[in-house]
C-alpha cells in the first residue's frame, strides 16, 4: 500500500508529534486536520510498511543515546532481545525437527498400519 500525497505531506509532523509524545488529536491540530484524518494517516503508514522502518530507525537512535547515557541498562535490554531471538530460533528449529521426523515416520510406515 502506498501513501497518499496528503499523508506524505503530514508525515513529518506526525513523526515529530510522536517523538514529542503528542496524541492523535494534538498531532491533527498541528497539521490542521481532524484526529480521524491522523488516524487514517497512521493506519496507512503502518500498512505501507514504512512505519516499521521508521520504528527501527528510532530504536537505533534511542539505543545509541541510552548506550552513551546508561551503558549497563542498554546492555540489559539488548541482552533480553538477543535471548528472545535465540529462544525463538531454537523453538522454530525444534518444531521443524519434530515435523520432519513425523513426516519420515509416516512416509516409511508399512502399508498395513494406518497413518496417524
């Protein structure tokens, strides 16, 4: 999904408002539109995939700030993220391994045994 020209024009103010902790109504006031328009803009932004890219960029910027301001806390948070990633990969590998074993067992069963 691509963003409309009008949404693209408001996007910088929307980003600025989000960084400043403004709600959709306040962002709408700054853009000269209603809260519903900002809601539609934000939904389109999320659906386009561009929001996720912006969010990752914001994360890296904030991480750099946090790393300089409080390196121990930055390490703790990154360690949590890495632990979740490793766990998720292990769970996926385990599911694939079990599925592969089940497939092989079912494939090589003697013809007189019904498949499970």
